């Protein structure tokens, strides 16, 4: 069964191929993705690697967590399932399109 790993603390210059090659010495890499910022096109400094089996993934975690990769100390652990963000109950609903996100002045004059 495939296991997905989270890799944090990556150097901004790291690309998908370098990440796959680095983890490839511990087993078959099914995919490797460095997460990019949509606005800037620059790496966000973390990514995901999918290993073909759990034993290889565990070995990669043991061997690579808190080790240096291209000048940066990286964090490697099993990725947590993605959970869609929900509206927080403690924050007001903000409607950016209509401008309703302004602070209410409650009738005060300034």
C-alpha cells in the first residue's frame, strides 16, 4: 500500500525531480511534488512524496527526518489526510465582494 510523506523545510530551489531522486534511494517513489505559491510561482518550502510501500516510507522517515538536504534541515513524517477548511464559528462571515467586511461603527461619529 502506498504511503504519502510530508517533507517540510525544503530549500526554495528544490524541484519535484530532486525530491524524488533524494527519496528514491529508500524505495520506489510513486510521486513527488514541491508545493508552489500560486501568486508568486515560488516554492512554499514543503512538499509531498508518495512511496510505494509502508516499509520503505518508514525507512525514509527514520533516515531523513531532521537531516540536511541541499543546505536545509528537513522534517519528514507521514502526511495527515487533507481536511477541507470550514468556516470558523468565532469569526464573522466576511463578504469581500460587497465590502461588508468593514468594522461596524454602531452609529458613532468620529
